[in-house]
C-alpha cells in the first residue's frame, strides 16, 4: 500500500493524496479548496475503481479555469495507475 501525493495546477487545492489498495481508492484527501465539496468527493470515491473515477471526473471545469479539483484528481489517479 502506497500513498500517492499530487500537486494540482490551476485550482484552489494545494495537494491531493490517496491510497490505492487492491485497485481501489482509499483515504482521499485534499488540502485547500472547497472543504465540504472535496470531503464529499473523498467519501463518494471511497472504494471506487480509479479508472472509472478518472473517466467520470476528467474535463470537469471550475469557473472557466479549464480544470477543477475533480479534473486534477483524474490526472492524479491516472498518474498513480501508471506507477
């Protein structure tokens, strides 16, 4: 079990971390950003398949930024799955 840490770009959150255990997302945490919403994402994705989660979240836009915390999470999950 390895903890993955990712520094998002273009969003309010400053760090995304999570574990992949037996191919599932666990203990997803965001530092910074919209606290309640990001905690909810962590709860909703607990035990989820990272590929399915990334496919769902990829391309989500926040306030015309071209990305969002959810989109950055998709990038983080994709990078973690490649390791």
